[in-house]
C-alpha cells in the first residue's frame, strides 16, 4: 500500500534517522518532509473524492430503500477466486447457477417466493465478484449453507475433495433439516427429494467453480484460495500463453488429468502432438 502511494520511505529507518539527527543537512530533510506532506494531503483530500467516483450503485442500493425494505432485503457477494490461469465462461455460468440454486432451495424451505434474486453488481480485479440481492431471510439461509459447506471442506481437507463432494453434500445440516421437515409432514417425499437434489447440485457447483463469500474469510484461519480451488477443466490458458507455441505450460497440460474418455476424443495428429509435448515436459523436468 505504501509503495503504491509513493510513501515507501516511511518504512525506511534511515529516513527517520536523517530527519531527526542534528547533524543531517536541513535542506535534504526539509525536501523529503515536504514531499511526504504534499502526498499525504492528496491522500486525505483529493483521493477520497476520486474514490467516490469508483463506487458502484450496488454499494448503496440498500440505503435507498425505505426502512421496511431494508429489513426484508439483503446482499450476498460471491467471489470467483482467480490465480494464474484464466476462467472459462463455463466457470462463471456454474458459479452464478450455484448461488441461484441454493437461493431457490432455501426459499422453498422457508416457504417464500424463490424468484426474488437478482444480480445488482459485478466487479473484476484480481478476482471476479457478483452481488446478489434477495430476501434477507433467504440470503441468511444461503450463507448458512455455504458456511456449513466450508466447515466440511476444512474437516475433509486431507482428502481429494472433488471426489468426495457427495459425502460432503449429504452431511450438510440443511439436508438433515429437510429430512426432519419431511418426517413432520411439512414437506411431501417428492418435494423433499427435489430440495435435497437442488441443494446437493448447488453445493457441488459452488465448490467446483471455486467460489467464496466474505463471511468465510471472516470466520476462518484457513486459506479459501487453496481449499476452494476450481476444477482444472474450468480454467484455461491466457491469450499470451496460447499465442506462444514455444513455451510449455505444465499447468495446462497435465497428463494426470487426462482420462481415457478425453483421449478418445482426440484425433491421431492431436495425440501425436500431445505425446511430443508431454515428452518435452518430462525432459524439462529431468534437466
């Protein structure tokens, strides 16, 4: 942060030494102090005004609602974690669908209208985030489901999580709650089965797409970026990497991720090129 604001000198012990030593040149100390003063004044004054221009409509949408509406509505922010590789459109679709499915199932459990969720904002920096507006009670339920998923992810973190999603999904408290509602005749068997299926599918998509919410970061010491990583097939090379045929990207071509079904889809020329590329990777590792 200090580097970005050109204030990195504040971390330099030598600067403070020069500033307060009696034998240091006054002109030098004064020049450095004046530069810091001008920068600081800009940060306190003009930078705040500039940041106002960057605010989104979604940041203030609840403020514009009357008091009653504020109590009824809430926002959940879903963040798609990005690392070195870019996301495919399929990953974004899966992430959005996961939140919608969890919202609809939660609304049905609470006996509320399910067609009440909308996207009111999106932002793209190092990560991509989407703001969903919906009924406050339903949003709370969705957050509870996601937080309970996170607890299971931490518990099963030593396993290959993508292959144990069924186990994780079936052990969520919301699934037990649906079974309890069914036993009390609050839900008929068919409705309970459909709700469980929608919750399970929503949770799987949420995890596979590598999505998180701010509430996860607030309640954990584990790194969501590592534990909630997306499926490899939902990632792609950057345009730069695709354009450079001379570079070998080991993250993109991983023979461990190639199963028989995928190989059968390739033509003879593709398989030949793939074998050559894998051979080059092995030689590179050996060197």
